[in-house]
C-alpha cells in the first residue's frame, strides 16, 4: 500500500491533555528507514553472534541491541512527535548501554557518557523544538504538522523551532560542532559501531531533516544553518579521516564526513538535492556497514586495529580483502558502485547551488576538496591494510573469519554492486516512495542512469579520483605536517574542560550556599520572611495603620512592660552567662503571665505560669550537662549582621502588630460566646473552645506532647553525657542529693498539690482551669518528689510506666471522639447533661470532661517522663563516677588543708 | 524489645488499611462533590472541618502507598529496631500528614504541621550517628522558626479577617476593603515563606539535603512526602484564599513561586552534580523534583496544576524508591558506603545496577518513564506563559545536568565493581536483602504504571486541577454544610 | 496601650531573633523561647486588647463585653506546642553535645580550636 503512495496511520489516545497519542505512521520515508534498520539489523545480529567472545554476556548484548532496534524503529514510525522524542531519547540511552558494554574499559565508559550527554542533550533541545512546533500547529501529529509548512515558516517562533530541532539533528548525526562524540563512541563493540554509529542511529538526525524537510526548509536560515554545518562537517570529517591510524577511527571520521554530505544536500533545500540525499543515505548505510564489519573481522582476527601494524592482509584473508576493496571503492565514489551514483548527483547539486550567490562558487571547490580526501582515505584503508608489506608484530596470526561473519558483508557488498550497476531494477522503487514520503508531493524528475554523458559532475569525479591518489602518494609529508599541529586540536579537550568547569562551578555554588551551617540557614529564613512581609505589604497600595480607637495607657502596665523589655534585652546581653540569662528568661515568662491576667485571660496566665515553671526546671536540668558559659563570637561582622536582622525583625513585628491592632474586625467569636453555654455546656468559653468547638486542635496538641515525650525518651536511651563535677565557680556539686528538710516538706505538699490539680481540672469547663493546667500542676507535684526524694524512692511508690499514662490519655481522648461516631454524630461531637447528685447537688457531666481527662493524662505522662528521664541521666552520671570522684577530691582537699 | 512483632503487625495492618481507605476516598470523590466533615458537629467557619476533595484524596493515597514501601523496608531491614518507638512515631507521622491534607482550617493545619514535624524529628533521629544528630538539630531549629512564622501569619489573618476557616477566609478576602489588603498580602507571603521552608524552596531549603541524606533510609523515603506537604499547602491555602475570587490579590504570590522554583531547580541540579555521596545526590534530586513542582504551581493554570499533580505522584514515589535504593547500594558496598569512590565489591551488582538505572531514568526525567511525561506536561502547560523560554531552558538544562551526573554515578558505582574474591571479606558489602528489595521494586513500579495508565491518571489529575481552580464551589460547599441533627442522622 | 504591647512584642522578637542566630545550642533554645513568647502575645493581641472584662460567661451580661476567647484558645494550644518543642529541642541539644563533643550548633569546636591555637603560641 505504501508503494501505492498511501500513508498508513494507526493511533490510540495516551495523554489527551497535551495531545500525546500513541500513534504510528508508515509512509515511504518511514518504510525506507524501517527496511534499513531491520535488514542491516538482522545482518548485524548474525555477525555479532560470532564477533563476541565467550567472556561477553551474549544475553545482555542482544537485549540492549534489540532495545535499540525497537527504539530506532519507533523514531521512524512515530506519527506523534512527542512519542518520537521518547524513542529518540531511548536510542541515546540504549546507545549509552551499548557503547559501555565493555564496562571495564575506561574509554568505553567515557565514550558512552560523552555520547549520552551530547545526544541526550540534543534530544532535550529537540523536545523543546517539538513542543513549540506543536504549539504553533496546534497538534503534535505529523500529518497536521506536515500540512502546516507555510504557517510554521511564517511564524515568529520559526527561528527558535529551527534552531532547537537542528540542535537535536546535529548532535545525533554528529554534525559540526558536535561531531566529536562519534569517534569516541568507537570504543563500543564493532557490531554496535556498524549498526548504531554508521547505519542507523546517526541517521536519525538525517531522518529528522528529511521528515521536516517540507515544513522547515526553503528559507535562508535553513540553508545557512543546515548547509553550513553540513559543509564544515563534510570537510573536517574527510580531512581528519585520512590521518587516523585506528581503522575504526578512520571509518568514524569518514562517517562524519558522509553525514555532513547528506546534511549539506538537505541544506541546498531543493527537491532534487533531497532525492540525492536520500539516495546517499541508502548507499552510505550499505557500504559503511560492510566496512565496519570488515574492520571488526580484522580486529577479531589480528587483535589490533592499528593500521601501522596491520599490513598485507590480502594473502591472509583474500575473501575479506575483496569485499573491503569493493566497499571502500564505493565509499570513494568509483564508477559502477552505488557511492558513485549518489556522489554524481551530489556534485550536480553543488554546481547548481553555486549559482545562488556571488560567493557560492566556493561550494563546488570545497566539495571537490572533500571528495579528494575521501578518495585518499579510502585508498589508505585498502592499501595500508591489505598491501603495504608484511604485518608488524600482530598479537594473533590472521586468517579468514568464520563463515557467518562474512555472509552479512557479502550481502551488503552485493547490494553495493547491484545498485551501482543496475539502479533502475534495484533501488528505484524504494527510492521513489521514500522521496515521495519525504517531500509529501510528487517527486521531481530525476535519472538514476550510470552514464549521463561527459559533464561537469563526471569531471569533478575524475579530478577527485586523480587528486585523491596524488594526496595519498604524498601522505608522508602530509602526516608530518598534520602531526606537528592540527592533530592536537581535539574538541574532546574543550568538552572535558567545559564539563570540568561545570563541575567546579557546581561544587563552588553548592558549597558556598549550603555551608552546612545552621546560622547561615536561619539567617536566610528570617531574612526571607522579613523581605516577604515587606514585599507583600508594598505589593498593594494600602495604608499601614487603620483608625481604630486605642486603649489608654496606665502606669502599672508601663512599668510591667518596661520590666519585660528590659529583662528581654538583658537575656540577650547576658546570654553568655547561661544561668543568669535563664533566670532572667524566667522573669520574662512570669511578667507575660501577669500580662495575661491584666488583659482578661486567666486561663492563659495559669498555663503560661505552669509551663514557665516546668520549662525552667527542664532547662536547668539540661544546663547541668552543658558548658556554663557561651564563648565569644568568632566574627564581629556576624554579630553586627545579626543585630541588624534582629532589629529589623523587631521593627517589622511591631509594625505588623500595630497594623492589625489599629484596625477593626468582625471575628467569628461571637458564635462561641453565644453557644458556649447552650451548645457546649460550659461557661469558660476558652475551655469549651479547646475541648469542644476546636477539640481537634487539642487532640493534635496532645499528640504533639505525646510525641515530645516519646521522642525525648527515645533520644535519651543510650545517651552518654559527661557531667561536670564542679559548677562554673569551680565549687564541687553538693553530694548531699536530697536535703531532709526539702524531703519532708515536699512529701507533705504532694497531696495538697494533687488536690489543687483535681480542683483545677474539675472546674475547668466553667472557670479558668482545665485538663492542661491541671496536668501541669500534677506534673510539677510529681517532679518535685523526684527532685527532693530521688528517682529510686519515687519510682518505688509510683509504680506505673509513663508510657501507659500517655497511651491511656490518647486513648481516652480519641475514644471520647469515637463514641459520638457510634451514636451517628461526627467525630468529636460532645454531649453533656446535668445530674443531681446527693449531697453535692446539681452537677454537670459533659463528655468533654472525659476528653479533658485524656489531655490531663497525656500532659502528666509526657512531662513527667521527659523530666524524669533527663533526671535519671544526671543521676547516673552523677552517682556512678562523679560522686565517688568528688568525694575523693573532697577528701584530698581536706587532707591538704 | 519484646513487643516488636506485635508493633510491626499493628503498624503494617494500619498502613494497609490506610491504603484501602484512601482508595475508598478516591472513589468517593469521583462525583466532584466535596465531602465536608464537621468535627464536633459544629458548622464552618466556627468548628473545624475536614474537607475531602480530589486533591486531598490524592495526597492521602500517595502518602499511604509510600508509607507501605517505607514501612516494609524498615521492617525487613530491622531499621525499626535501631531505637525506641519507631512504629508509634511512624503512625503519628501519618496522622499528622493525613490531617494536614484533610483539614479545612488554617490553625488546625498548623497543629497538624506540628504533629507531623515532631513525629518527623523523632523519626529523623531514629538510630544514631553524629551527622544525623547534627542534621536533626538544624532541621528542628529551622522548623521551629518556621512554626513561629506560621503563627505570626495566621495571627494577622485572624486579626484582619476574623476567621480561621480557609473557605471563610477566601470569602472574606474577596470582599475585604482595599485598605486592609496590604496587611493581608504581607501575611500571605509570610505564609508562603512557611510553606516554602517545608517545600524546600530557595533560599529556604538549606535544612533539607543533609537531613534527607543522613537519616535512615525508610525515614528518608517517607520524607519524600514531607516536602510535598509544603507544595500541597501552597496549592490549597494560597490557591483558595488568593484564588481567582481574591480581586487585586488573585494569584499575586504565583510569580514568586515560579521565580524561586526556577532558581531552586538550577541550584538543585548543581547540587546533584556536586554531591559527594549517593544519598546526598538523591536528596538534591528530590530538591529538583520539588522545584519542578513549584514551577508548576507558579504557572497557576489548570493545565499546569494537572501537570504538577501528575509529577507529584511520580516524584514522591520514585524519590521514596530512590532513597531505599541508595541504602541498598550503601549496604552492598561495605566500607565504601555511598561515597563516590570506585573500587568496591558488591554482591548482586548487576541486579542492583539495572534497577538503579531504571530509577535514575525515572528520576532524571528520561523517557520512557514517568518523569519525562511529567516534565512534558509541565512544559506544555508553560507554552502560553510569558516566561516559556526561561522555564524551558531551566528545566531542560537542569535535566541535562542531572542526567550527566547520574550517568557518572551509575558508571562509578556499578561499572567498576571488583569481583568478590579480590577484596577482603571485611571490606565487602552484605548480600542483597531480597525481602527489603521488594519495597524498592514496588515503589518503582509506580513509574511504568504512571506511563501505561497515563490516560486515566491524567484524567483524574485534570479533574482535580479543575476542581481546585473552582474555588467558589469549595467555599460554598464548606460554608453551607449543615450540622447533623437528631432528624438528619 | 497598643503601641506599648506592639513594642514589647517587637523587643521580644528582636531579642529572640538575635539569640536564635547564635552559634551555641543553649542561646538558640533561649532565643526560640523568646520568639515563642513574642508570638504568643502577638497571637493573643490579635483578638484586640481588653482590660477588666469577665473571663467566663456571666449569664446576665451582654455578649460584647467579653474579651475575644478564640485567640486565647489558640495561644493556649500554641503555648503547649511550644513547650513540647522546647523540651524536645533542649534534649536534642544534649544529645548533640554528647555525640558531637561540644555544644556548637554545627558541631564545630571553635573554643577548643582557639585554645589549641593559643597553646601553640
């Protein structure tokens, strides 16, 4: 059907949101490439079976190779462009795997990485180009894109699209300035080089040129970019190939040169040039694949690829030699071989192009120069390897390879001959449909005849042949000249330097930003917050302050707040003397609880007070293990920077507070005041909010406390700390751990404090108090026992693990919430009722009280556990060694006295 | 530790139950209805509401799947025995995460943040080690500063708008007088800083690489969702209260998210290149994926959000797999651990290496795995944006840098493996723990699944994105849900 | 009065920020505690300041005459959470001292380094 000019399309939806379909397309161009991939692929597989040695993992090789083959087919058969990019990148990946197949070799790993970076990077550029293309056309399907040539060429985004797509093409097809990866990819096993790096993968870029030819070509930019890159690559490749000593190196640069030739043809932009390009794609694939296989045979049979050592192989392997000579002649463009036909067309097109402008006469000249070198290196391949005396110091004695290594080469060489001699009966039909598929119109008239009469192209061929032989004859001098200078120009050096520079840059940037310093991180967060507040405010034009009426100032408040501020500043000033700073910090906390009293918030005052006490005890316990003073800062600059940030933060927060306090607002709180008694059954609105309206917050809050307790417990297990035996003044710690007066007093106090806790707990729903405050008071009561009587004594009397207390607390709180669910209400719904108890009278029973009990238990459990575990630590370190030590010291001191 | 078997059984059953429950939640959202749950039976905005929509269902599901992988790995490698209370911390971590994803109240979000943070502190420090303690200290302090900022921001919002419910806030911002907008905008950006700290946005991410690199593997894997909490919060809170209804403030935060996301992405890519060990490298890869998400969020269109959500599923699960895999490598390399030095011997190198390659392909966004499609979705959503050229270059260039770095890592670790005989047994790593490896494979499977089932999955994320952008419906659904009465039961 | 309170919050914040940015764990803990104080008063004041109002519902009084209870509940929660965090952090600081050998936030023993330098002199 394709031969009848039809285009077959089959697709399924994939990600409709971006127009990605899983769709395939078979037209002439796709068919040609699919045939190349499959036929040469088959030959390569047969060949590789005998090429690989027993040590190599056959399974891995063929898995990679078939993955590659599938991806390559995917590229040429894709209807959807994004899908094509997917396959495109897959070929980069599989080529990475194949090049690095001999992973123990450094050159293989480096070559694979270089190929991946260049072709993969190009693929990403192609992706961007395809996205733009789809954006312009409105579809990623080739059918739509190919129909939208005029739209695309006329679009503002044409140049970006062209550049991005060409980046993909040039990297993949090893065009200047990205050509340098290809020779390094030759570290791959030879079947891979033959398949990927001459016949198929490097042709993917060329394929794309053909595919987008109707859409992107025909503009001066196309001609300059594509033609320019092609011409430079053609010349560089041909020139460099001559000077390679490695057979595969020679073939690699030759491949680069031929890819440049094809690119240049597409760059001419005419339909006939496209015909020539496609014809040359076929021819190059056949002769170059066979040459690579020959190179592989030679490598396989001689153990080296160095042409300075491999000489005179004709008599060792005559069959292979004949095949190689025919293929190399095709490469040189000798008549009666396929390379000649497409080269003639190429010369013809170069001549046509020379009419384009005043300077275009240079094109045919440069083309002939390239052809001269092409003849010369082909000659070198034949002469150096198969003639030129005897082999030098070969690792193996060469002989003909196994038959199945030759059969693929045989077949390809037969094709070279058949196409070269009878093109009309061999290549014509497939070339015709491929051209039609490429151009998306009826192909132009062209002739595939071997003989077109005496004309300029024939003359050019002749000149190239003669001069090529001449150059080869003069090669000694040329080699000397080359070695003295040009040989050292290697793009790889630049590439590696760039990569190294990028690495250094990356390290420098990363380490200078992420210094692993907490101060650095904190400064960034705080400074960003300051900036965010400022930017946020200034992004809208609105006044900073509102016009709400302010409260009058009274003397007591001024005094209290003045003390607060002074204490706060003193904490900073004296922060290096840690104990003093901690005491002042306690003062700050106390004044804050007084402030809460002043501003009608007794619950807060109680909470703040009890938290303050527990926190200070905790910090004191901790301080025991820490140095008593903070050393001086290392840098004054940092201190002044921090002062600036601190002051700005202070100013910022002050202004922010005032900005809110000078405005009126309508809070949702009225609801709470109205519903607290009828809906929540309590007159202490704050407590009702905590256990009822916003009970889930409280559930989360006790989860936090429980976590803190458990986390502290987990951290303290196995922690070893060295406790000091002297305080900051150099005095020994008192060995009398539990003074008797304190013991007696606290034991008496315990029942009293627990009673207070229960009282505070029970009244919480209606008066300031509640589970949390009660929990803290009970904790303090218990902790005081530990402090004054010692952990062992208290634990003997308090025989339950605090883990259980925490667990039960959480369980009770959650269950209270769950009960409501059992009754058909949402989680955490509360209920209350009034009971008439004898003697006591009317008493309210609210389910919220059960919840509050959970809170109480968690608070007690977590607080006591943290403090006691910490205390144990000090006890251990104290009792085990230090007490003994201090006693000994004390004794020695006394003796000294 | 006597009860560890019981703890494991309960813990594992709980996460399996969570997965099933999440699946039920996902199907419950298929009608585009918001499910509003009035905690304590108090109507919004007065009580706290839980809101289930496609977005929260998606987040909960991703979390639960990740949790199964992380927990399985923790149990099969006995990481949970390396210290006290692993399972309870793990479960409370999930409690905090799920709460944060479901709540409809800003202050309640703060509380759940604190729950998940404190649980994460405990988990981060689980096991021991100098570097872990140091990283933990930094993590805790930075997050405490973050929590303080959160309270300042919530305070201002309450002080001006008089409410805490997200929907109610959105409704009130829409009608707020012009002179209040400055303060509101300042609070909004402060909140962005808070979420930026969680999400690891430049310049607030400094806590992140060393915290992720130095904690135990299952914890790091679970933490893959932690940064997404920040992303989620920006989408949810900022997307709703500064959404299309917010007048002058509509999406005013978005350019900042986009710009900072781009910077983060570049720095993350450089970090991937500069990393000195595999775990640090994976941490920077996670940073890069978060940055990509920030870009998606900053583009503020339904298409971009669709892309973001797809990429979020991918990056969370694959990052989890990657952290576990880094640990597998570390255990296999013996004394070389995860340092970038070649020459170790490594049992099962070919298997681990192949899986590593697949994971790296997914993580760096190479085809044919989900990372690539996520990036394409984001880039094609950016096509209409004025910053398209910038976004595309940054995304692709940083992608290339990560690809080349991972290629280097892969060949360094797996291509230069010495045969076991040639290395003294003491230096050689342990043989592969196949049971634990199941977790890696399981999480990695997400990537091909995301590709093969891209159509239904993007259909879901697309519907999710549309739902998020329709904030008027969200507001209305929450503020009109009635309480349960005796009759309505 | 509002200015006074705002100023107090500002001073507490500034002191807190400065101490939080110090290089040793103990001042950092104190700094974060100060910051917690600051934010608690701030959060509390967001309900606007009221003086001398009843704290619990007096069934005979008008609703408008109570102070805003919601911020108080929030502050209560915040105080508790801050307490849990402080407790955790200070123990973590001890752990860091134990494992890193000093109480510098980055585990750098600046003091002993400078001592050893002096020793060389």
